[in-house]
């Protein structure tokens, strides 16, 4: 369970899922700061962090402060843009199939330096507000429900066809490119492409390599999903750790959770996966069927990461912030140039 | 130009369009209250109004207070629901391809008496917030732009394939039915299916007849579009008149425009096409590229139609409000039963 995020579980709340999530979240929080100690029991601990490979001094701590789900609603776009412009968030990823993608694509076009990846999306996990694939629905039948939307969730019995996944991922990237977005990286909404087995991971890895884009994977996930490590090559960027808040953190402990995570950061590159948004009418309506990753949750993320205490803790701890663009550039210069791949 | 609404013109503002709109709007407002006087110069004035055919006393005035664009944004859904529940609006139509359709479909399912039609939609006229067809995009190629969204607008040189239109209309109706909506009528977003020539009108008429649903057409449009009258049969419901506010009405004259329209109402059945919405963050962002049919416009519509002065004027003038469901029921009893069609 090392570093595994419960976010890949069905977001469509069921009592049993909530219980599982809470159990896993507790486990994740405990294990997060123990890191390699635990990992060594399960897999060989890599000798070098990504920071080491990039030539940073030993023990150096770097973070990517990464906002997810841009394009999903206007509220999320507005909060992410405000946090990016305040310098609080330094990277984000965009959901191409979502209705508000044109707004954030327009912003990306006029802010070519923004560190924007694509948040590859194969589900429409909300109830009252939904979207479907970019590819023609008859070309990706295993990805859609009877009404033509992406599935709310992937049930255990459901066969997701890797061919459909590849068709849809390429369609999402092509639409983003056609609309003027120049992505710096890829990642996977709800970790579907990471946590659903080797077949789908190999699809996204192939697509990412074709487009010469890094895909967000962290060593934290290797113990539970050994196929990740097996499919990756030395020429692929692998993030050392990830931090994401979980449903069992009560609202009043929000800042404490993140401050502790920053104090206890391990050496290497850590991606903070956060979900800023404004707790307004639109986001409350779009997320009203459950509180997890809902409007108030996203407002709390917005508030912590734009706060003075976050900025101060990063400075106090001597943490360096880094973008995906910088990572990829340094990786090309320091690692790829010298490797045979 | 009698009764023709400038709304069918490209909503994507261009100076020349604005000028044309303003010219046409002025013309519409003047002509609206002159009605049959003008029409007689162009076409034969029908002997009977729809109200006459339904057996209402001579000179009776009936109105449908109809909210458009439900499903387009949450703000529009919320305002329409509030206006419907206040008894201010008594009919509405839903945009099936839009992201917030599931919210209003859910409401429709649990409010089976609501007078909800389908607002058949073949364009995505906004800039920062967009949607595409319900049918697979490769089955309706003439309806989509290079990114897979519905066209912003239909350019003069653009060939819209009637086959694609039929495929998409049927897909929209089938999705609505599958999601539990039982529509009482059909109408056409931006009047595209009414004002774009006989071929497309015949498509929607065929589809409407197949599903045994009335399609909103008014005699006000016959002079400009003679094919409407030519394609209609005595078994089709034809509304007598329509009132819709236009861009040349300044905000401070909003109530005056509607109050005058109610005072000068002609005998027969008149559909008021209105666009309630809340002037909130979401709607302001979704409509920010132009003020026409924007957030403030929709808030003004919401305010007038939920006002006491609207209710009082309807009562003072002895106007009867009627829904599409009631119209269709009375039409079946009084007209269809006795006609050979």
C-alpha cells in the first residue's frame, strides 16, 4: 500500500468504498513519511532519487505543486489560474474532454510558459454534470455508458478495451494540440491508467513516448503495482514521491496535514497533487452528491496553497519548487544525453 | 420580416451582425403589435387562431411562458427551476447535448408534470464553454468543427447535411427518453431548424411526427419562410404568435417591453420565449464574449417573470396561461379527433 492513493478507488460513494478509502487513507498517511524504510521490505530501494540523477546535491528536496482537474468546471479554472498567477501553484493538468477545456486552452495559448500537462480522462465521475469522449463514441464503445457519457466508474466486471483507451488518449492529445496547448507532461485522472493493470499502463506509456511527454509515475506506487517498474525504462522520468490529502483529514486539520508533509518531506522530487477550486454555486452543484473532492474541499486546498504559511514553510525547509518543464529539460541534459535507453 | 426573430442570426457577434440585429429588432418590435395588418400584405391571414381551433371564446388570449436553454449551465437550470416552482414560468425546453443536461433530466424525472420539451441543439455558440453532438461525431461530420464541437455558427458557405441533422436529432431524443425525460414538445435552439430552409425543416417535422411531439412553429414566421406553411398539415399545432426580447431594448426598459407586449397581446396563443438565468460567476464566464443573451440579460428575464408586476398584468388583461401539454391534449380532443390529417 506504500504511497498508493485511495483516489483511484471509485469516487462514486458507496459505504464500503468509504470504509476502504478511510482505511487506506490512514495507512497512506502513516506510511508516507516512513517511505523507503517500508519499501525496502517489498522492493529494492533505488539507489538514486530523481534529484540525484538530475545532479542536485545529496538530500535535496524538490516539490511540484500540481493542480489537477483544470477544464472540469469554470470554478476550478478560475481558482487554478489565480493560484498559478500568485506563484502558489507551479504546475497543473487539463481535462480535454470537459466542457470548460476551451477556457483553459485559451489561457494556455496566451500563457505559453505555464506548466500545463494533460490530465488524461476516461471517466465522468459526477452525477449531475457529465462529459464523454473526444473520439467518436462508436470508436471507443468500452469507455462509454448507455447514454454516451464516460462511465461514472469502472466496475470490476467491466472490460475496458486497451484499443479504445489508446484511441481516446490520442484524440485528447490531438485536440489539445489543435487548440494550441503545448503540454509539458501527462497524468491520469483518478490514476485509472496507472492502477488498472499492465495493459492500460503500457498503452499510456506508449502514447507518452510517441509524443515525447513524461507521464506522472512515482516510486511510491511500485510495491503495489510491480508492472509499473517492469514497464519503465531508465529513459523515463519517475518522480520519487507524491503527497495528496485524503478524506479522513478533517477540515480543521487541512493546513496541519500539508505543513507536516512539508516538514517531513523526503529527499528527492515530490509531487503535491492538489485540487484547488472555489466553493461557489457551480462547483457546489457539480459535486453535490458527495463531499470528497467537493467544493469545500477544493476551497480549502486553494486557501492553504495560496497562504503565507505555505510559502513560509517551503522557504524555512529549504525546499526547491520545480516544474515539469524544468524537470524534463534537466532530464534531457543530465540523463537522456548520457543513457543508451 | 413579420415576427421573425433576429436570434437566428449568428450569435457570435460581428459589427455587421450587430447592425443587422438592431435593424431587425427595431422592425420586429414595431411589427409585433401590428400583427395581422402587416401579414395580410404578404400572406393570407388564417381565418382561425389556434385558440379558435381549440374552442376558446373568440378573442381569447393565451400565453405559454417558456424558458429556453435548460441544461446549458447550472445557473440556467437553477433559475428556471426557481421560476417554474414559483409558478412564473410554465414551460421550458432542455438542451440534451449540454453538460448540465443530467441535472435537469434528473429534475424532470422527479417532476413528471413539468412541461418540458427538448430544445434541439446543433450549435455550440459560446467561446470558452462548449459541447458537441450526442451522436458519434463521425456519423454527423457536417455538424462539427475540427475539434469535434458543434460549430459556433453556420456560415453561409457551410453545407449542413440533412442526414446528419436527422441522425443527431434522433440521438438527442433517444438520450432524453433513456434518461427518463418525457418531452411534451420540441423546439430549435437559435431557430436553426426553422430558419435554415425547407430541407432542415422537413427533417425536424418528420422526426417530430415520428415521436408524436408538437414542434414550436408560429404563424409569425410564415411570411419570411413560406416553406413552413407549405410543409405543415392541419394536424400540426401552429402557435399564433411569439414574443421575445431583442438586443436593442436597454436594460432599464426590460419590464416596459414585456408589459407592453402583454397589454398589446393579440388574440390566440402566444409563446413568450424567455431566457432566465442567474448573473453569477459561472454564467458570466460562460457568456463573457458578448452581452446578448448573457448573464445580466438572463437575470433581467428571471426578475421580470418572477415579479409581481408580471403576475398582475396577466391577471388584469384576463390572459390565460397554458402549457404545451395542455395544448397538445386539447388539440388531440378538439382538432385531431375530427380531422382526416
